[in-house]
C-alpha cells in the first residue's frame, strides 16, 4: 500500500504541474474560444489533482510513512503544507475568472477579458509554479529529516 500511495502521490503531483504548465502556455497565447475551453479543462485538472493529492497525502501521513508525530514536528513538511494551502488560495482568482467565461463559451462566443486581469492571471500561474518548486525542496527535506 505504501508503494501504491507513493506512486499515486507522484502521479497527481506531476498532473498538477502539467496542468499549471498548460495554463501558463495558453494564457500567454491569443485568447480564442478553443483556448478558453482548454483553459477551463486544464483548470479542472488542476483542481482535481490538488484534491486527489490531499486524499492520497493524508493516509500517507497517518499510516503509510513516518507517522503523524514525525510530520507534525517537521518544519519542511509544515512549510510544504503551508505553501500548498497558499497555492490553493492563490488559484481561486484564476478559477473564478475561468468559470465566469462559461456562459459566453456555451454560446460559442469569446469571453471578454480585461488585459490587467489577464496579466494578473499570468503572474499568479508563474507564482504557483515557483511555489511548487519550493514544495519539491521541502518534500525532499521532509522525507530525509533535513538538508543533507
Ligand atoms: C503540489 C503539491 C505536492 C507536491 C509537488 C508534492 C511532492 C512530493 C514529493 C516529490 C514527495 C517525495 C519526497 C521524497 O521522497 O524525496 C512527497 C512526499 C510526501 N508528500 Fe507530497 N507533495 C505535494 C502535496 C502533498 C500534500 C497536500 C500532502 C498531504 C496532505 C503530502 C504528503 C506527503 C507525504 C506524507 C510524503 C512522504 C514523505 C516521506 O517519505 O516521509 N504532499 N511529496
């Protein structure tokens, strides 16, 4: 079970990073109806993979790895979870924006996106990817109990 959950954890983490990368590429391109629909799908994939990371991560904390006492006392792990929660909050703004496009897209129309809002979404996705890099460092440190 430990191996299965470790595999699923990595699978969902890679899916989350892929979804963020797809969003970043699409949001830098000209907005078309097809690209807007792709952005909505990539954002759904991002949300689902983040949710599944929690579903798989909690049993790993409690049963399949070093136990809850270890992780509760691990600063890298606590930082990792703090950043993960921060990213979840950050991702709300792009998600709300993408969801607001649904009515226009259902009518086959291009959603109207303010240029300032578009730049904010670009900056947010960049920030989320940087956050994931720090999460990876914290994950490696938490698994090994320190820096070296
Ligand atoms: C973007 C989100 C996340 C990424 C990229 C990520 C990445 C990773 C990676 C790469 C490892 C393997 C570390 C190693 O063995 O060197 C790991 C381990 C782990 N992660 Fe995550 N993780 C994420 C979110 C979460 C969440 C939300 C939880 C808990 C709810 C969690 C719980 C764990 C646990 C318990 C381990 C095992 C650590 C150990 O071996 O002692 N992760 N994570």
